[in-house]
C-alpha cells in the first residue's frame, strides 16, 4: 500500500484529502504547517507528498527545498496560485506536478496514479525505458539498442525530463527553469541548441517539436 504525506493547513481540505485518499486505498499522514511537515517526513518514508503552497511557519517552497536536499520522493504541489511565475518556481525546485485549487478529486487521484506509475516504471534498478532507449537514473547511463550513448549532464536531464512524461509539452521557459536552475531572460535558443545536439546523438527523432509551444516525447503506442 502506497503512503502519502498530506501537507495542508486548512483542516477541511486536509480531512477531505485524507478521507478520499484512504478510500482509494492509500495510507496517509497529515501535517498542518511547514515545520510539522518536515518532522513527519523525517520520521518515516513516503511514496508521495501532497504539498500545499501557502503554509504557516515555512511555506511550500521552503518545505520543497528542504525535502529535495534529502530525497527525490514525488511531490505534487497544491496551490491557489495559478500564475506562471509560481509554477516555474515550483518546477525549479523539481516538483513532479501541480494542481490548482479548487481542484477535482478524481483529477487529483489520476495525477497521483500517473506519478506513482511513472516511478514504478523506472523499476527497482532505477531504469526508465522508452522504445529502444534505457536510462539508468543511478549511473546516468543511456543505452540505445544496447549501445551506450555519450551524453552531457544537461542532455541527460533533458532526455529524462521528456521520457518521464511522454506526451507532455514543455515550453522553453519551463525547461530553462527546471534544468538550468535560474530565470533566463536572454536567448532561449540555448534550449534549441541542446535539443539539436541530443537529437543528433540519438539519431532518431524521439523528441517532437510542438510548433509555437515547445517540445515533447511522443506517447508510446499501447
């Protein structure tokens, strides 16, 4: 049974989330502020963290930063702020996804299911597979048809970002914020240049251009 830490200061939302998730078969623990959240997180392992942004004592960004110093546990951010800057700041801290309040419980459950399935697909050996590609997230080795590819650290992170979420479109701004770890107000073609080099090394167009928006890895045929 998967365990989820619910970090939410509004008691009605907290109880609603707990009841809904437990009905769906998850184990839950709750925390109502940033300090309590970090104490709970340190006390036991969790499979996923639901993290509200507006928290007392330490806000969600601060909690996320502290968690990321010690763990790569999936983090799904809950926020009433739907502005681009807040979303980008969350992705810079390496959250897995976000959902804005008010939200649909079935949509929240589906997001949780997809995130946990993605992590499960990587397997106990920390491998992520996509078509003829295999990424070892521990050794950072990439195999194409069993042949090792020589990727830079940035190219590896780009490839991992796309393959961990097939079908999801990433804008250049999102990729800069997530992988370059700073706001980039200059020439965004730095992303295009890295993707061009990555495509050349792959020799296959696994990364699609979404005209006028950004890039994505195509969903695999099922």
